């Protein structure tokens, strides 16, 4: 009855198995922390890259807007007739 626990429910867990289980839990926790750190670093990297792309896009849009304003100031007649043409085409498309 040496290898049975006091409740009579089967063999007791050897101390080596308990220690090995504790080491496994410790390794698992450490691996989870490492994975969390790596995921956080990647998220920061992608967040920074997204911010750079967003800023670049805003600069391009502002530049396009400024160029468009300058074109309209230099060519008001062309701009008006172009806008009328685009409006007419869109009106015909959406009427159907």
C-alpha cells in the first residue's frame, strides 16, 4: 500500500513528476511571456508603419489639392467646362 495515496484512489504521484510538472509550467509561462513581448513589438512596428503611410497619404492628398487649386486659377474656363462635362456624364449614369 506504499504506492497508493491515503484516500485509496490509486497510486500517489511521484515527487519527480511533480517537479517536472512545475518546470513545465514555468517553461510554458516563460514562453507565453516571450510570445506576448514579441507580439507587442510587432504591433508597435506595424502601428508605426501605418502612421508613416497615413502621414504620407495626407501629404499627397494635400499636394494634389493644392495643385488642383492652382490649375483652376490658371485655367478657369477649362475647369468649368470639365466640371460641367463630368456632371453631365454622372447625371446620365445615375438617371438610369
